[in-house]
């Protein structure tokens, strides 16, 4: 096992930035855009100002801790910033504004000249032998892919000028800093020099320099608790982007990535998650049935990120997202894919979304990517989905844990690659035992069972905000007179026969009312199963009714399972 090394050494701002004379700072492609607000700039500036006035300055020995910076030296001998880009960028803008202010005075004081000379090698490259400053070569560069203002930052650092109408964060924050300096210069001109002294010599950071990107990212993930850490997807984006040689290809990639990123927000997914799903497809292609799921970055980084770079991966991620859009919104369709309008397919997919863990997703994705363009896909997809549901339900009814299906799913994924009618190697309880367990299912299986029964008698999908209604309420004592004792009642109340799907807005009103009153609300339901309960002639609902409905519901579920199982053979 290769060893890794890190270097940690507290440094002043001046000491830290002087290192850039030989190793310039780089904000890499996978980082997010510069996002500090004017409020954050105000806080930084005023904190350092207050520190200077009270604890720092040339006559005191105080220090102001700015935080840590995580970086590593890349192949081009640049300091690639993993964590701390917002602070480093803001410090550069602050130094450039100070420099602009000092250099803008015709008759410079000795102090001004001194600090001008101090700041120049912190912003620009200087000749190693002559010390001559190259004002066209700044020590901080940003290559953030989604950042359109990379050149704006470079221009500000080079020239100290901005377009007053610019709305980017670089320009706004630089302008804000300049205003703060102007204000303080009017209030206390001499203190400005103490402020600069403190900024250079008493503001300290903790640079953490790793020997590799992997180590730096690990450190960052461990330390970071401030919001949005770098995702694996950010790293993948940069790797793919850098691999592309053609400018048009790069532009097309960025456009596709942006569209993908925007569209994922409507599905409660993320690009990160799409990569995760796609990993299961690739593993299936490799016949990888190992039940240990590898880390995402570790998986894709193997063989120099070969899996990312050999195929047009964004197109495959888009296909997965298209599938997901249909699953999460039945009104969505995919052009030239008739299955996306097939009510029977949409119903079984909707049932599967209520499966208590996400292992159902992987074979659905693998099947879709493997066979979507084949003849009779729509017919075979429906049969496959129904069979998948049958096996997953039976397994969960028996053993309600993830581990119960994990190995079976991974085997199935590999089978799917080779056949559009894969073998299901799921072993479950005999029918009579399953039937008994369905009456008192695990609470996480109830929604799935109710959907199964609902979609057997109606085509319309349930609205997203529906609840499980207890026909005999959990708190029945005040409004119901039952012959049985409390223990028996509590047990029967949780039976499937006492439950029905119900619109949330109606369920709130129903609460624990008498059955005769609840019936009226059931009649207002658009869910056929629930409406039928409202149409019952009797105004009473007791334990005998639950037992009778138990039998009818379990018989119906078993018949559906048998039918779907038979269809697949």
C-alpha cells in the first residue's frame, strides 16, 4: 500500500503567497464558481480591521486565524486549491484593491512605497534575478468550467479596473473592498498602514499541502462542514473536460452538463446520483456481482479514469435521467419511446417507487439501457417490471432488510446484460406463508401493497400527497364500541384490511370520527378503492369487517402475483 504525506505549517498571508513565486495558485475546473457575497467581504474586512485596532498592528503581537487551505502540487507545479478558494480569491482582491489605492497617489509616502513593494510579489510574478514585476502574469488563475468570469478575475488582478456595470461577484466584491478602504482612509489614514501590516504579517492561515489530489480531497472531505463540499461529480466533470481536445467538443460538453444539472433538480436526483446508477450498469457489463459497493470515485478513477473517458458518458446519464423523469412525473414522456405513455408500465413503476430501499432502481436502469432500442421492448419491459415487483415484494414480506435482496439484484443485473428475459434467482417463502404475512405486512410495505390493489381497479396514478388511512382509527376508544379487548383491537387495526389510500387533505378532516361520518369523506375521494368503502350500506366498521377485508385483499394480491409471474414464463 502506497503511503501518503501531508505538510502542515502555519504561515502569515505574506509567507503563504510568496510561495506562489515558484508555484502559482490554481482554482481547478471542478471547483464551483466564486460565490462570496458583499456581506462576507464586509465581515472579513471589518474583522481584520477590528483585530488591527485592538490586538494587532506593528506594536502588538496578536494573530488573526483565517482558516485552513487544502491544496496539492499538480503535474504543472501549480498549487491546485481543493479547499479555500473563496478565501484565497477574496484575499487577492483585497490586496489588489490596497495596491490600487496606494499606487493611485501622486506623491507616495515612504510607507506607501514600502507596502507597494511588499504587495507586488504577492500578486504578480517577479523575475528571479532582477526582481522586475511582470504585471501581465498574476499568481492566481481560475479555470472553473462553469465560471464565465474567469477572465474578469484575471483583468482585475492585472489592471485593478472593473466595469462599473458588471454584476459578477469578482467585480462587486472588488468594488466593495475599494469602498471600505476609501471609508477607512477618511476616518483614519494612518491606521490603513497598520491594517496592511496586520494583513500581511499577523493574519495567519494553516496551509495543508498533500502529495496527491486523492489525499487532498480526502482531507477536505474530513475537515469540511461548511455547506457544499466538492462532489465526485465535480472531479469527473473536470477529468472528462480536460480529456476533450476539440474546442467545439468542450463547449458541447459544458452545455450538456449544464442542462443535465438543471434537469436533475426536477427529479430529486443529482448528477452525482446518476453516476452512481450508471456504475451499476457498468458493473453488470463486467459481470461484477460483488455485494460490496465500491466508492464512486474509487470505481471511476480505476485505470486512469478509463470508464469515464472511453464512452460518451453524458449521453448515458441523460438516458437514465429521461427514465427518471418519467418515473417521477407520469406526465413526462420521452420522444419516440411509446413505453413512456404505457399506463401499465407507469403503474408498476409507481408501485416500485414505494419499495422500502433503492435496490429496485438498479435492475430497472440496467434493463432500460441494455434493451430500450430492441424490438418489442415495451411488451418485454412491462413483463420484466412486473416480475421484478413480484420477487422484490415476496422477499421483503419475508425479510424486510436491504441485505435480503442485495446479492440477488447484483446477479440479476449481470443476467440482464445478456438477455431481455433474464433469470430471477430469488428464493422466497411458499405462497400460503406469504399470504399470511401480507395480512400484517411490515409498515414499509403497506404503501406498495395498497398501490398494487389500487392500480388493479383504476388507471389514474395516486397523487403524491396521499396517506395511509386507518378505517378503524388508531384512537378508536372515544367513537367506537368494540366487543374485543384493547389488545386484540390494536393488533387488528394494523392489518392490511383496515387500511386504504386517502388524499391528505381529506384524511386531515376524517381523523378519528365515527365510520358513518368518515364514509361521506370517502365518497369524495378520487381513489376508487376508498370510494367503494364510502359506498358500503353499513354505517358500522368493526373487527369482523377488517378480517373479511383482509381475506379479500390478500387473495387479490396473491392472484396478481400469480398472474404476473405466469406472464413472465
